[in-house]
C-alpha cells in the first residue's frame, strides 16, 4: 500500500486595486472553457492572447472557437472612438448576461495610431482576456503584472508574469 499525497489546497485569490479579489464568478469561463467568436480586425492579437493564457502550464481553461455544438461565452469586437466613455481606453472586457465581450479600440490600436503596433495590440488583448479569466487590476507597486491598469506597468511581451501565473493557479488550479 502506498501513501497518498495530501490534496493540494487552493491559494487565496489575489487582491485587486479596488479591494475585490480575483473571482471565478466574475469571469467568462463556462465549465473549463471560454468559447469565443470574433468580429475584430486584430485577430493576431486575439490569437496571441489565447496562446499567452494557455502555455507553460496554464492549461485549465481552454479557448475553443464557437461552433454549432456550443454557445459563445465571449465575443471579440472592435470600437473606434476616442470620445467618452472610451477616451484613453485601449480595450475593455465587459461581463454581461449571456455572452461577455472584449472590445479593442481602433482609435488607439489601429495602424498609425499611438498604440497601433503589434506589441501593443497583443499586450492589450492578453490583458483583457485576463479579465475574462476573472482577474482584476493589480497594484503595480506591489508586483509586475499583465493586469496592471496602465500599459507602461505591463510586461511589453504581452504574457503573464510569474505572479500572474501564480494567481492563475490560485484561481483555476
């Protein structure tokens, strides 16, 4: 007879800037997946975001494309405005009844715009997908995170940091 290893305890969810904590309840995850559909011009950025959150041990949540056998949990789309409430907003995740949304703002991310380069678009898409996974904004003075509220505090490679990975495992196992 062999001894069984003690079950792993889930770590406490990470704290957020607004006093909340990372939460499965505030995510787009349905079961163990986020089925998606898109109407975005930034498909490369969406693909990067999916890769960023599924590589190097981040495999609990899958990102299958929407098809006839499933209903989309998340819709990727674009907006194109610099007016309120989008002034200085590069992207946004919004949880809604039914299908949640990630919107990328062409007014800032489009070709020739201030953040119109591949690196910036990928960073923003991965950041917003982090919100869809249930992660909230992190305090950049506490640690470096893809979920920092400002682009200059995020890793420029658009990938989760070691602390983001720890937060992922705390939330999703």
